[in-house]
């Protein structure tokens, strides 16, 4: 019995010593790509009249650059730190826009199916109509997940559309 025990201890020491040699090797960790545009590369944007077009068929826009007008609703943490479409909450902030398919213009409903992310250092207080340029980087949960590349404030309008 003592011989079996000694053999097992020796085997465990050999296996752990072998693992230690691998532990010294550099570990590669997955890091999500940040929304960086190479300035020398010309990017073609798909121009949409409405953001709900992306929500209705998100898979058609996966890995495509899109641009569309929208009405800012609020900043949100919705979807941040979700592993299949990772955007870290320390570096990014989520943004909600208003639905444009609501029949009553006095009713405001956020388009929560679209996850829009921008770097916290880029975020400003957008309060009215905006024009968004971004890239659909994931369709996790069947929703479009968009990295916002550029935001422009559009001239104020008198009524809701």
C-alpha cells in the first residue's frame, strides 16, 4: 500500500512540475476589438432612413457600417459587460434612442432592442436629434449591437417625428 502511495505522490509531483513549465509561457487573453477606424481606409456606410430597419433584420447588417438619424433618449448600462458582445462598462457607455415607429408622436418609447455603445471619453450630452455612424459588431440575442463611431447633432426640429 505504501508503495502505491509513494508512486502516486511521485506521479503527482511529475505532473505538477510539467505544468509549471507551461505556466511560465506567456498567456494570451482575448481582448475585444475597440471601434477604431483606420483613417487611410475608405469605409462605405449603409444609409438608412430609420434605425428600426436594423432591428427588424439585424443579421443583414452584421459587420457592416451603418448610418441613420435618430432622437437621443438617454444613456444606459443596458448590455454592457455581456460576454458574447463584450463592451466593458469602465470604458464604454450605452445609449438609447427613441423608437421611430410609434404611431402617437407624444409617446416616447426607447428602442431597447438596439444596443448602441460609445467610448465614455467621447460621450456628450446629446438631447435632441442626432445622426449616428457606427458598425454592427454582433447580433447576440437576435438584437443589433452597434459600436458608435461618430455622432452629429442635427438641427432642432419643432415637432416630434
